[in-house]
């Protein structure tokens, strides 16, 4: 999966939530985008649209460079999932339940 997508998961309490799944990509020397196995997770919106631009501060003037918002300071950041070469996965930096994590992992694995 090389595109940012939205996916609905069900929490342990039965409440549905929308999650943005953003793959972290690497550009090869021949300019191809390749998956790294790392996926960053963010709160989505009720419409199920993948909108990450709202979490990045826009420079008010052309040419002014603003640093990217650090994920750990972003209130919508839900953590990250890393797949190793054996398709084992590890979740870190967030507070999704194991049940929610497994739903995201199943979605990513079925989308590859």
C-alpha cells in the first residue's frame, strides 16, 4: 500500500472510529516510491476523508519555512505500525487497543 487511506475500526467498547493510515515511503535512485513497512496512524474525520494537510501548519508567507509538526505533539497522532521482513508487526507510540491494532494490521495486509 503506497497511498494514504482511511479505514474504520471498532473499539473495544463498540464505538466506530475513522483512522488515517499513512505509509512512509522511500524514493529509490530511479525515482520509484517503495514501501518501508512503516505506517503512521492519525485520527480521521467522520466523512472518511484522508486529510493530513490540516495537521501541518501552513507558512503565512511564501518562502517562509515552518518545521513539520512532530507526531508526538500532534493530538491526532495514534501511533505507528512497523512490519518486518517476516510480516510480523509492532505497534508503538500510541494508545490503540490490541483489538484496534489488529483491525488496522488486517486491513494493511489485505490491501498490499
